[in-house]
C-alpha cells in the first residue's frame, strides 16, 4: 500500500510540474518583447544610360489672362443693357446706356452758344476792317470775341464727352461674366479697369473715351457694372519656393494637372517669373505664370491644379535609382558589387530626378549597384516609392516610365 501511494504521488507531482512549466512558458511568451521582424533586403540593378529630368513642383490656380471691369464714367439711370451673362463681346462693343436726355440738351445748348460766339467774332472782325471804327476798340472786340468762341468750343467738347459717357463700351474682348445692375436702377460713375497676370500682355483695347483702362487688382476689377473675362486665354498662376526660383526660367516646359481632370494633364510653358517675392510668415516664394498649350474645353478661372516644371534634363546620361545613392554632406556614395562582394564607392552626381540620379563620375555602364530597403515580414506594405521603407515594390522600377510599385512592403519601384 505504501508503494502504491508513493507512485501516485510521483505521478501527481510530475503532472503539476508539466502544467507549471507550460504556464510559465506561456507567460514568458506573452510578456517578453517580440523579436524585430524587420530585416534588410537588398537587390542590385545595373548602371544604365537614360534621360534624367530634374523638376520643380508647385500648386497652381487657373486665372484669366484678361479681366475687364466696365463702369459708366458718369452717374445716371440705366436705360438699356445690350448684353447678357455668357455673351462673347469684342473690344469697343456697346454694352449698356444710361439716360442721355439731359446730356443731349446740354450738347444742343453748347452748340447754339458756339454758333453765337462765331457770329460775334465775325461781326468784330468786320468792324475791325471798317476805317471809321477805332482801331484799338475794334482789336479789343475781336480778342474778346475770339476768347468767347474758344470757350464755346470747349463747352461743346465737354458736352459731347458727357453724352458719349452715357454709353458703356467693352474695354476689351472676352465673355460677359457678371452684370451688376438692371434697367431703371441708378448707376454710379467710375473708370473701367483691366486686370492681367503679371508678365502677360493685355488683350483688347480701349473701346471709347469713357473706357479708361487702368491697372488694378482682380478684386477691384471684378466690381464693375459689367465684368468681362477672357475664358479662352487662361493661364496658371503658381508660386515657386525661394530655394527653386533660380532654376525656373521663362520658356521652360511644364505639365499642369487639374484637380478636376486628374487623368488629362495639360502641357504648358513658363511665361514669366516675378522678380519680387511674396512672404507668408517665414515662407518666401515667387509668383510665376504659365501659358497652357491646347487646354481642354470647359476650364474655368479659379480651378486648382498641380504644376511640374522641367528645369533641367540630361539625355543618354549614366544613371542609377535615387535609392542607390547615399548622401552625407557633400559626399555621395554607392555600394557596388565587385567579385561577389559589396564595395562602397564615392561618386559625383549631376541632375537629381524624382527617382533617378545622374552619375557624372565614379561608375561605368553595366556595373551593378546595390539598393537596400527594410522590409517587415508578416505585413502588407503600401504603394512603393523610391527610397521608401518596406520591401521592393511590384511593378515599375528603373528606368523610365514605370508605374509606382505596389505590393508587399512598398519599397523600390517608383517612377523611372
């Protein structure tokens, strides 16, 4: 009996030991830090010849190359409006009128006074030629009559100008985009103004003497009785960071992608770069304007866009993916495979593109350079970009024209 009881005790104690050991291991697994699943992944790619393009990116807004605000030069009651919103007008075209009754009467009186003054001058000159008349007196009469005639002529010109001012003409060509008034309402006076992006040439001319064009801001030019906007000559207003402005010059090619039409990029050309900066807080930038080439129909001023300006390009250049170049200060190094070994080598670089870098010395075509990325196992990465953290992306790669790589890890595979 004693031996049987001892055996049972050993069995029970053994089972308890196993259970305790299992519980301890489970607790250890639960509370001990997991080993890092990140590991270095490498791949190599040959040095190739390709076109390396350096670009500058910025945000932009569509704007009209010409906006004109037409205002009556004199106050009065609106008698007629000859256009409607959406009408396309030419420079000098009649837009509207105000009541001209009083102005017409003033012109009639001025012309009558001119006729009287002319008769008076004729009479004075006849008297001056008569021998019986005193020469001094006759000469004074002629001088006085001539002065009255001159004043009468000025009065006629003033009255004619006042009558002309009752008709509103288009200060430039474009589309009527706003009419701020109606027939029968009282219209205030004000000069017509034009607004153009800096560096662009004006379109349209002065329609008549009451359409005096003056430089103004967009806000002031949009407050006219009738606003005219050139919807066909749209430009892109953008701002270039101070670190990039020295690279951007008129005549450079650019690609404009409208937020409203993301799948239809539009080609453009830099038309001007402002010489004076704009400062917002501590950020300094310079305005620039781009002219669109063959823009699609339906564009409207104020639409937002992204701008990519090509500032430099090197064709048939030795190039490697940007992720292959490690830069510390002014030193650039790459890792090259030599005889099965990875060797660090210093190189000189030229243009730096979005995903490729031009190599000007230190490498030869066909050598293999090593790209290294950190990949996390057991997780699916996002969209691959050059130099990003994660594994090597799916499609795309190097060089030229590939799509951004997608797949596990989301690493190399950006645009070539």
